[in-house]
């Protein structure tokens, strides 16, 4: 049941954040329908509503939610104020770039990126105890730092690729039906072209950390999960 719920939730997120905005931008932004301005506004209502609903549901504002909200608002601002189209590519690259720098900077904080992602899944006290008994605490900490740098590098590369992809896909002047249509195609294509490869790369980084934990503790992952 939990897997079914997660699957339905993922499909709902795809529908709200990608499918619905894409359909509005590509097919309802013509002068015979909503027009470029209202088409863009209606398309952005879906991701904005999803972000607000998520924040209200979990009763917590995460940095990623804030960045996503700002990113959507900037897209609207670029289109509605008819700024130069190249600003859209810069805006798109800004999101993964900020996440990449934040991941690297987190090494020096109380909330390093990799442990923050893994700790909710693992019996942290048990892992720390086993690492201490084996004398592997230092090696484990070094692997976390290395993985954090790798994740930061993945996000920076994603930012560069995102910029190039956005510049290639979205070229028409803002405030036009053509801009909205290209934005819709970009929205539809960005998930398989940008999102999935970066997610796979980060999954490999996390997997390497988990394998390292198993090797250093001598315990299978199933026995370390909460």
C-alpha cells in the first residue's frame, strides 16, 4: 500500500508540475484561447499551487521548496515583463547551481548534505557505534565529504547542461505565443533530458556511500535501516 501511495504521489507530481503546464503552454496560449500572458499565468499556477500545498501539508518550509518557488516566480517575471529570452536560461541554470554550491558548503555546517539525506533512513546510532568499534569512523567521514563534493559537481554540471539546453530550446521573444510553446516543450523535455540523468548520477553517489557503510561495519544494509 505504501508503494502504491508513493507511485500515485509521483504521478500526481508529474501531472501537476510537467504535464498540466506543458499542455497549457503549448495548446492554450494562442490568441484564440488564453493568449500568451494568461496562458503563462495559468501554467505557472500549477507548480506554485503544488509548492504551497506541500509546504502547508508538511508544515515546514525547506530550502529546496523556497528555491523552487523563486524559480517559478522568476519564470513568470521573465515572461510577463518581456525580458530578454536569454535570462530564462540563466534562471534555469541558477537552481541546480545554487544547490551544488549549497551541497559543498554544507560540509562545514551542522547539516552536511549526504548525512542529511541518509540519516532519516538509517539507524544512525547503530552505524556510528559499529564504525567506532571497527575504527572506521575517520574513513567514513572522509567518504561523506568525498560524496558531497561529487554531488556538488553533478549539480554544477547539471547547471551548465541546463543553461545550454534552455538556450537551445527557448529562443523566441518573451511575451509571445511562440515563447510559451517553446517553454512548454522545454518543460516536457527537461525531465527526461536533465532530471533523470542527474537523479541517476546522484543515486550512484548515495549507493557508493551505502556500500562503504556496509563494508566498514560488516553489516548488511537491511540490518542498518530504520
